[in-house]
C-alpha cells in the first residue's frame, strides 16, 4: 500500500508526540528537607536532574522509583498532566513554568517562596508565607500579559503514569528546566552528499 508524504508526516508526528515513559528515581531534598523546596534531586533514565515539585498533596521520599510521562509545556498539550482538569489548567501550568524559569535570574534565597507559589497555584491550602503572595501575583500578571518572550519549550513536566493517583503517599509531579542542545549545522559538502543521495533514491524509485 502506498502512503502519501503527508500521511507519513502525520504518522511520524503522532509517534513523536507519545514518547516512551522515563524511569525516575528520587535522590534527595536540599539540606533542611522538603520545606526548602526547589531544587529537589532526582535521576531521569539515570541522568541527574534538578526538579521542582508542583504537587503539594502527594508525598514520596529518597529512594522512590517510578515511571513518568514527560510533557514539554511548549506543545500546549496537557492531557497527561496531573492537574489538567482544573479551570484554565494550561494557564496555571504556564504560571508555574514561568516561576520555574525565573529561578534562573533570581537569587536562590527566594526559591523556596517561589516553589511555595507553584504549590499554591495548584492547591490553595498551601501556606502563603513570606513573599509567596508576591510571586503568585507576578505570575498572574505575566499570564494577563500573555507571557511575553517566554519559551515554554524549555519547561518539561514529569507526571507519574497514574496521573490521578489517589494514594497521597505515592510520587509527586515534577517540573524541570530543559537544557536545549546546540544545533549542529552540516558542512556544505555534507549537505551536497545528502542532497545527491536523495536525488538518487527518487530516481531509483521512479525507474522501479
């Protein structure tokens, strides 16, 4: 059966949209415990990764192992996320993602309040101590302005496979800053070889 290039492109896009689950192991909190907030330390498929918890209710601790789906917030697809049934859920996740990204330009002494603000976005029972209210308002103002200049493709979210898990002792949902890989531009000679190879394949297909 022959498939058009358009159909093949759709199939490839669908396959890339649903990547295999990743293996996560929670390593530890910062000194001071979970209350200190971001960053928590985990491994993702064996790679050490700094993560921010966005899930106030669920627990878990060092040594926990589970599988999770990775969602890139830049896609706007929140179907696999834990809090996707909340009103304006995508905006809420973008507010949380904005706060995570702001840690890159904010002194670490403020990260605890920023993490509490993220927790409060999804759970109003989270305490509003210190500057938590300030960061909540800042995130809401950014949302009202449409998050100008924010690249949400640099925010990844790890959600346990059982995304609506009622057992509060089970793993939480985590966010991380995705470090983009540098794009390698092929040399002109390499591009010429690739191009000539494609031309040869097309010619061979027409002759067969």
